[in-house]
C-alpha cells in the first residue's frame, strides 16, 4: 500500500470509529492537514461570540439551533501534513478546458419554482434588495463510496478552492470545495472577501465581461462587508472587483485587507459578517428570517462557515458553499444563487445546476478505496 493510499485509509478508519476529525487543504498549500479531537469531546457553541479566544476547527451552520450547533473540534495544532498528489495550475487549466460539455436541460422542479416566485415577489415589491435561494439534491450512495477518495479527487481538481472533509457526532460527515473566505489572517494582517455573481469559464479562462445583474449582486455584498467592518471601527483597503476561479465557474471578487486591535475577539467579527449577502440577502436580518420561513428546507451546515480558528496564530475560515452531507445510504448536495428583482426563473435554476456539478464531478472522478 502506498503512503498516499495509507493516508486516505486512515481518514476512512476515523469515520468508521466515529472519531471527530477534520482534514483540509488551504489554497496555495501543497498538502492537506489532518487534525483530530484532543480533549475527547467536541465543544458545542450556540452564539458566535463564544468563539472569542477559542482555537480549533470550527463547523458553523447557516442558522444556529439546538439541533444544529456550532461545533469546535478542539486541537492545539493546525494538523499534520497529509501527502496527497494534486494537479499543477497548468494541469487544472487543462482539466477545465476538457470538462465534458455539460448540457443543463433538466426541468426546473415545481418546489424550486414555487419558492422562486415567493422570493421574486418580495424583491419586486422592494421588500428586499437581494435574496439567496438555495436547494438540495439527494442521490443514492454507492456501496463502495469512500469519503477520503472523493476528498482526494477534490484536492486534485480544485486547486484554487478550500477543500475539507470533517466528521463529528453532532454534524455527521461533510465534504466541500469553496472559494469564499469569510475571515483569514494572523497577527496584524487580516482579510475577508466579497464574492458574488456567477459565470461559466470560457475554455478554462476567466470571463472579463460581466453584465449589470452580476455586478450589482457583487456590489451589494461588497457594500455590506464595508459597512459591517466600519461598525466595529475597522478600516480596510480594497482590491477589486475582479473575476476569480471557483471550479469550472467564476465569480466577481473584492478583497478587503485590515488590521485588528484585539485578535481575541474574532467571534465578534464573525457575528457581524455571517451570514453575508452572498448566502443570505439584504437587509440582512429581515432576509435571514424570510429565508428560514420560505425556503422550504433546512440548510444545516451549508452556507455556514468552516475552518481553522486561532487568535494567536493563523486563521482560515471559509463560507461552506459547494458541499455535500454524506449519510449512510445517501448524499445530499447543496447549491444556491443570488436573486435580484430582475432575476429569471430558468437562469437561476441553471445556475444552481452548474454549481451542483462541482460536487458531481468529483463523485464521478473519484476511485473507490478497496
């Protein structure tokens, strides 16, 4: 057995033993890191402010509830490197150019159409500036499905994204590939991003032309982040918007760089940022309640955030976008899209179809661990 396959088998063994763990790969790093729970039991948290001063791997839901808490895998270290082969930039670009030309001809579901019309009516009444409508897709799980093999496939295919696989008794098994930072940095250098608007790549290249709907959607997110930072007295410098990779898709991105007076209060900052309009809407609190009341299903940890938190070292937290919940006999995939008053039903349905392909592709390409 090769060292790489042994490493992957170790991950599957942790799942079988029901031992809390997280394995994750930060963009720009060659190898993933594997960490396990040090204290014997994960910590359950019900308010983001309780993350102040904490260190560990955080799994936060879209909506914190007793049945869906913030979970902290407590560990003193960021995790041990786990050698896994990944593609180079050139190989990934070739992959993107040679993806099968998918046709998204699936008809919009009645449930999605019903939700869309409820959401669009609220937007056209000017109750909201933006709303995010998401949906889930449940598919059967292959008997020989290997979470670690799918994680490896994601690491190989999506080198510009944050890749993770984690398990706790409270959350179950989640795996994802996401391009969106909610908070990262260390010492006096911190950053977050505004990421919104979606287009497919053009022969593996980033599109340079963006329509008004995509630009307006991105501007709503950037303006929100700017305001939220200022509410805590944080003045940032900005770069963007510019197109950025997200698997076989691209988004418009603005970087915000800033310093913090006290790194021990990261929970306070996360509380004012989450959920951003990239996964929720504007005005924030009203949109949040509207989604919970009208979307028609439980997002759970989709569109929450995930990653390593350390006020005294390096923090890398990402919005949990392209992801799947791995259960005993089924996989649930998630995708969403930002709606404005000008949005059209079929366009938005097709956007969610394309986003679901991020997880579908690695399910097809991942070998089974025998």
